[in-house]
C-alpha cells in the first residue's frame, strides 16, 4: 500500500488484514514497554490544515509508539495562513525528509492531490479531507464493532451479517462516506437515516438502504447505531428548522435508546453534542463505544502507518 | 509586398477558389494569377473560413496581467483563428465606464492581432446593485453593444428587467451568466451522484435553468434582446427551445469544453477541470451538441479564462474557475461536431463568425469570404491531428483542460483586416503585426 | 534443482527429544521454563519440545510464541508483511528461563530482533536459544545453546525446514 486516501480503495482482504494488524498493535498496549522500534529512523509528518486535536493526538501517539520521528505542522499561525500553497508546504516537508505525510485538510480531495500531483514522493495518509473521506475513522469503527462482537476471536473475521445504522448529516460527513464503503466491503448491511436535506445527491446509487425516519431503521435488529455530529453551522444554513426539532426527530433520545436491543452498540466519532444528536443516557451507557473508539483509533493508525511506511518503497509500490 | 493571394483553398469547405486580398479587403475570388507584389499562400487541401469571432473572452487587462493581457490574449486568439474577440468586463477596474472600455479597445487596435470589442458591465463594479454607465459606454469610441456581469449573475429580477429595457435604447444586448447565487453558494461541480461521492458541493442544473426561464420571460415582457452565456444543461436547452418557438429575442452560446468534456473528469480532483458553469453529465453534453446542430444554440464562444499556475495547483475548492480555450476552439469543434457529421464547415462559419458578430453588432462578418468584404480569414487544415499540450498555447496562461487529448484540425493561417497574423501555423511576431496593422490603418484612412 | 534431504522425520524427532533433555539438564534450581517459538515454524518446534518436557516434568513449563516482525532491522528493504500473533503464557516471563526456539539459525538477526522484543515483554532470569539447524554464517555475536544439527553450508545454498503442521511434510533439505 503506497497511500491510504479512501476506503473505496480497500478490498476485503486488505481491510481485514489492517484490522488484524491493529489487533497485534492492541496487544502491545498491555505490555511493560508499549513502544515498538518498527519505524525507528522514519519521519512521519502530521500536516493539519484544520484544527482537530483528537485526531492529531491519535496520529502522533500512533507514530510515537512505533518509534517514528514525528513532526506536527499546524497550518494556523504558520506560513500557510500567510498564503503559502499546499504544494509549497508539502515540498518543504518532503525536503525535510518526510517518509509519510498525514494530512487533514478542509478541501475535499486534498490527500488525493498530494498523492497524485507528482509534487512529493512520501506516503500520504488521509486524516480527513473536507466532506470526502476519513478512512482511519471508518477502520477504527469497523475494528470496534468487530471487537465488541467477537472479542478475542476477532482475528481474520469480517462484518458479514452485521447491521449498522448511520444517523445524521450524511451530506457533509466524511465519516459516513468512509464507513459506507468500508462496512459494505466487509460484508455489513448499512442503513442511513437523515432528513432529506442532509442526504447527498445520488445516495440511491450507494450500497445502502435509506430511511427518512429513525424509528423505521431502529425497529430492525440493529448491531450498531452510529450517530454523526451535527455541526453548528448547519443550523444556520436552514438544513432543518431548529436544534430542538432535530433532536426530537433524529436524535438518539433516552426513549429511543431504551427501546434498542440489549446488544446494540452506540457509536459516535466525537466530539458529541449531548442533547442534540445523542442523549447522555445513550452516550454514558455501557453500550456506548465512544471511548473504545478513541483507544482503538491509535491501534488502527499504528497498523496503517506500519503498512504504509515500514516496507521498502519499491516493494510496496 | 502589398497583397496576398491564397491559392486553392476550399472556401467554406465547398468550392475550390483563389482569394486575393488588398488594402484590408477581399478584392477578388475565383481562378487568379499571382502578381509580382503579392505574398502567395498555398492553400491546397485547406479550408478557408471567415475569421472567427469570440463573443466571450477574458483578456484580464487591466488588473489581471499576471494571467493575460490584451496582447497575449489576442495572440492566442490569432493562433486559434479568431480575428475579433469580445472582452469580458470583469477586469480591475471593472469595464463599467467609457474610460476603461476605450482603453481596452485601443490596446487591441494597437497590437493588431484581432479586433477587440469591449463588453460593458451591466451593474457598477459587477456588484449587482445599480446599472453601470451603459449609455456612456455605448456612445464611447468603443461603441459597446454587449453588456454582461459575467462571472456574476444579474440575479435581481428588477435590475435585470431595467437592464434589458435600458440597453435596448442603444441596440444593446444583455449577455447573462445564468447562475442563481443562493442555489450555488459554495458550489464546486455538477450536482449528482459524483458530487455526492467526491464530497464536493453540488451545482444543481436548476440554478442555471431557473434564471434562463425567468430571463426569457423578462425578454418577452420587455421586447429586449437577451443572450445566454455558456449554456451547460439539457434543461437549459429545453427552455431556450421553448422561448425561441414563442418568438422571444433570445440567443444562446455553448463553450467548446461543454460540448466535449463531462463531470467524470472531476474524479481525480484536478482543478484544470474546474469551470463555471461546471462540466455536466454526458447526456447534457449530447443535448448541447444536438442543440448547436439544430440551431437552438446559436453560437460557440470560448469563455477563454486564463489563470496562473498557482490558481490551479491547489485543492479543488481553493482553485479558480475557468479554462483557456481560444487556441483549441476549432479543433474541439472539428472533433465533436464536424467529424460526427453534425455540422459542416459552412455551419462553423456561422456559429463561430457571422452569428456571434451579428449578436455583438460587429460589422464586416455578415457575408463571409466574398469579394468586397473586409479580409478577415482563417485557413484550417482539417487533416491535422495532434495530442494537445500546453505547447499549443500562445497566451500567458496554461490552464487548458485538453492536455493529452487528441484533437482534429489545425489553424494554418489567420488574416486580420488584411494582415496575416498566423502563417504556416506560426503566430507572427508582435512587432511585425503591429507595424503592418498600423500601416493598413493609415492606408485605409487614405 | 537437486534438493538433498539432510534430516528425515525420525531425525527431527530424535533431535527435538535430545534438545528437550538438554534443556532440562541445563536448568539449575527450580526455574520455571517458558518456551517461545518464533513464528511460523519456531512456534511449532517450541510446542513439540515443550510437550516432551511436560511428559518428563509435568507442570513446570509453558509455551507461547514471540513474533519479531515489528522488530526486524530489514523492514525498509523488504515488502511489508503482516505480523504473526505473539502469545505470552499468562504467568508472564518475569524471572522465568525463556527458551527461544527457531527452525534455522543463520545471520543471527532474527534472534537479535527476538531479544529486543522479549525485553519489551518483561525481564526473564535467563534467555536460551534452541534451533533445529545451525547453518553458520553469523553476522552478529550470537550462538545457540541447543542445536539439533550443525549443517555447514554455503551462503548460496538454500536450507529448507518442512514440518507436518505447516507444510504437510517432515524434513530438512539443502539445495544449491
């Protein structure tokens, strides 16, 4: 694997092997020494054009556990905000010896552009591009679902037979896009629930079932419900009338949560808007995987960094 | 040498004739014998067409000289077989006063590659709030007849009504950039399954069609002339067809890129394919080709929109809209319309020359390649084929979308007002053209 | 391609039994034994040796596996490979006598990586090394404590260990 840009590029075998390697990485967390020497001497650059402390810390932690040298470059307050282009920034980082660039950018396609423009040689890992994709988030979600269902018996398994419901702002969600492609590749059945204003055009061509009402989706025997974050600015853009109406129609309220099956897990990529898309009853319950997702994020990112960076460039091309 | 003799050209792709040019005019056609003081151009196997007229060019001067100037833009025009271009008003300062339009027109005259007819802004500063100095521009030396806020839509219905009524006073036409601004806030590409997948904000067809529908009704109501810029959807074609059937005074243009290219090209996030209006679906491109063939769409205009490299070498959302298109216009038309049998070269003379000249009230293009008309000519080699590259461009910017695409047809020679601007496929140096153009003007004044 | 068989199934069985006895003899005091095989074939050999030890002195030893993929010093020169699982017995390795088991000892780099990996799991009282075949050509100052067979070879020769659990055959061959 040269780059990780989109979960569309992953076949079932590759996706399962990433989850399996993440299992190996997870094992190292209970050891006396958590650090692995695997990427000693390699340089991983976190290039963040968009603020996201959680994702940045997760990638930093993953790279450091693998003994890579980590350079973090936040665009705010740097030359980028003074008009330096993505191209110049990337070439500068390459000149500093970056083996991999983890890029988070507000523009859809930014990671794709870095990988395919010919500007740089480094491996590119998409840490979220605009409203396009966020592949490591989807991988950690899949890992979390698999682990909750199969525990120690997870290795080698896909998500066949699982039913996952994704609720909320599908239109603007890179998490939703990456999850739709990955979860279906892994054999899961994916359902989307959103007001029609927050569904992307062409969603009928996606390998999913779309519901306009949360009840009809939750009435199915659901393995996981994934609630997406509602961004504040969506409320100003009249995608729905009010926060109260959104919470009532599409939020995982305490009542809806109580009606879920006993084994249904509740997922959220964070940060949560409590009382809007998710109630505290759901967020704080034992069935909530929110903190597991954070923990597993490090293992998934270790696995992906290992796969991208450890091998020789020729061998992995 | 004072004259030109073009030998053996196929005029409008039909009869084989010689053409004699003297003092800026075509003085004879038929079977002619070369005279001593004539430059002879061997045009065996070439098609002679009237010089092309582009009703939609961005020359960028004043203010955008890093992308293009009147000199470099008209040089690109000459390379593409154009002898007249209408320069869009979105310069800096905006062409909304007599002073700016006269300056642009005068620069064009001085360089001599092509006639430059400035387009005046409809609203002051393109701000969409109040009318610009339309009368002053119409009565200036530039004699502006086409008014457009291109790049912006005149979206206020009342302002559009007033503009249509007011320019009619000066025999003018409003060239509308049809884009409902609220429906396209932040829009990046055609709205559809692909925009949903790529996570790029969609640009719905209805945003264009709704404005065109409103405007043709306003044109009917006011009795004024409306021209629709760069039509891009099958639905827009339907609206225009309906309006024409009702006798409304509407004309429409399509760009070469909307005839050939489709939204699929956005898949690689290469911003060279980012343009306003966006590339649409395959069925839209097909509808546009059919509409051009059946006359629903009157003309082809390039929307030549030069941008510096850095405006395209960035993420899609940050990149500028637009592509250069003067040099590639005829090759794209030959590839999409002629080689498919949808148009002949006589039709090309109409859609690329006489019809746009008529809409813009530009004289001298009504009767192509005849004795007595101004010598604005282009010689096309229809057998040429080449893989397009930035080496084929003659302007200042390189943002062509056709890199690596094979296109048919090549411009071998261009003659502007009797002065050759392109010979043997090579653009003549600026000083030679400027000197010859100046001498020709002196001679014409007698 | 003329592969010559240097150990047959009976030879392998005898060699492993001998190693099991030697390990027990070498153990001073009552130290707990942990056999850790290096995947893939080292894991199989460790299990077989531990089974013999357990027959002789039941309950004094345990077995697991130690993957070294993430510790290799040639990662950058080879295609990326998926790691194999590491299984450390529940009692851990602190104060145990760890016997690393591998099929072939060659440059010594695998063993170096295994020693690094081991240190990240705890602090054994002692670490020993058992191999089925020692073919020479060391690049590091490492030697085996228990050897099934010393097999002088040229670097151009290829030594292959096949085990029933992994390969469906039971032999060690050498081919030019």
